[in-house]
């Protein structure tokens, strides 16, 4: 059985893509108060490298989790088991 470790977004391959593609207007348009927020998303990396079973592990709201899932889903594969 292969194991995955959780890592913070900083320094994780693809994190620049995520940060570059998030529409930061989504929470603003939904009335988010000023502040710093952390969003945690869960998903499964399948043996073929595709992603599935997305879930929100936080409930910050203001469309933040949904926007993060949208960006991750739009990224083409590239995930591999080691």
C-alpha cells in the first residue's frame, strides 16, 4: 500500500499554478471580510494520476472552497504515485 503525506501549499509542485489561477474576486464578490483565510480541500489521486472525490475540509465560505476545487479540477493530470 502506498502512502501519501500532507504538505503545505508552499513549495508543492503546482502550487504556483494554483495561486496564479485562483480568481481572487470570487470571495470579494461574495462579501468576504478583510483577513487571511485557510482553505483545505481533500481529493483522491487515482492510480492513473487523475483526481476524483473532491471534498471541502474547511467551511470558510464566500465561494473559496469551490473556487479552489475548480482550479484543481482544471489542471491536467501530472500526478504520480512514487
